[in-house]
C-alpha cells in the first residue's frame, strides 16, 4: 500500500524552503536545483487537492543562481 499523507500549506512551505536552502548550501547547479525541486513536486502531487506545483516551484527555486552560459547568452 502506497498511501500518500495529507499535507498542509505549512508542510509545503517548509519543504520548499528546505530545498531552496539545501541547494544554496550545497552549491547545486541551476540544473540540479531545478531537478530536485521538480522531483519533489512530482512526489507531492496527490497529497492535497489544493497543492499548486507552480507556486511550490517558485518558492523552492527562490534563490536559484542562473549561469548565463546555461541560459545560452
């Protein structure tokens, strides 16, 4: 049985901040930061009908450092 727990906004806020802080502390590349946050969004789908994946990503990627070379500049 793989039942997902019922999550609240407080849980989502905590997890998004954790991902953002972890990515900064570990000096993750933008690609790694986005991948980590995206995997968490996939895991959180179905934990609450009001879960907003876009909003979660915005919070989890708040301090993302974009390398101009990765953007194609």
